[in-house]
C-alpha cells in the first residue's frame, strides 16, 4: 500500500494531474505572459537588477515572464519534483525542490527586494499560514514587498476555485486576508488588496463586466458587509516596513 498521503501523491506529478498549460507551448506562453502583464504589470519594479524570489514557482511561467521583461536576479523553488524538472527544461537550473514552510532556511541571499507567492498560500495548512508569511516578511529587505495571489472566497465562484484543486487547504476573503497579514506582522497601512482582473481579449473583458454585475446582484442582500472584490482571485501587496 502507498504510505504517502493524498497531497504527497498529488505533488509527485502535480502538472500531470492538474493539467495546467505550460509555456513550453508557444500559444500558451503568449496567453500566460499576457495574463501576468495584466495582473502584475503595475507592481513590477523599475530596477531590473532587483533580487526576486518566486516561492512555489510551479512550472516556471512567472520566472520566464520576469526574465522576458529583463529581470536578472531570479530565484525560485517548488515542492513538486515534476514542476522542478519543467523549470530545468526552461533553463532555470537553479530552481530546486524545497518546502515553503521552511523558507527561513532557503538561500544564501540575506534578503530579497520582492517575493512572489502566486497561487501558493491556499495550498498550505491554515495553521501554518501566519508563520509562512512571517518568514516571507523576514526575508524581505526594508521597503521590499511580497505579492500574493490566492482564491477569493468572496467571489460568486468561490467554491469552484476553492475545491477545484485537490491540494487546496483553505481560502481567504478580503477581510480575512488583511487579518492574516496583520497577524504575520505586516502593518495594515502597508497592505493593498485589489481585484485580479486578467482578461486580454474582448470576450474576456465582456466576461469581466458580466462578473462584476453578477457579483453586485448576488450580494445585494448582504448590505454594507458584502465583499467588494468580484474576481476569482485576490491580489495582495504587502510592504516590509
């Protein structure tokens, strides 16, 4: 009998099971790069020599996007051996298999200017989330920041994205995300949470308009406490002050 738990079995061949497109396909690469430009473009640093870490880097798509934008000092790791192998095929030979929960032990670099935690927080046990974010804060230079994307439990499609991936452990709303980052030591006035609008085609923009209207109609009965962000993901930036 296989003694590994469900998550361990999934992570062995994560990309095979989840079947996410990778940038090894040219058409997928174009779409993925457009996606990153839309959601992350305004938050990318002007300094192309900034020290950047991508935790839970997956198949290396974000690192490839950043490299294409001219950023030079890129580091990353992922727990899935299959994802690490894909990163190596893409030329990111420094990417290693590593557990985000032990971030304080990662890298000889003292601190980073930016740490990306895109689509990773929801894979962690809730009990470990605050400590993980605290480790991120300690890995940031003064004035450095973390960028987080995670499923939005205030979205009308929240259940689909919360349970659509077998390795997801928990989810956040705008308010609980703010609470979690504050618990991890980030100052409330240094935390920005916004929608993760990612369309790059006319049809995509029409879908976004429909989602925005649907969100307002669904939460009309909730009153002043209703969630304000309709997108399936939350985008968060928090500075180390």
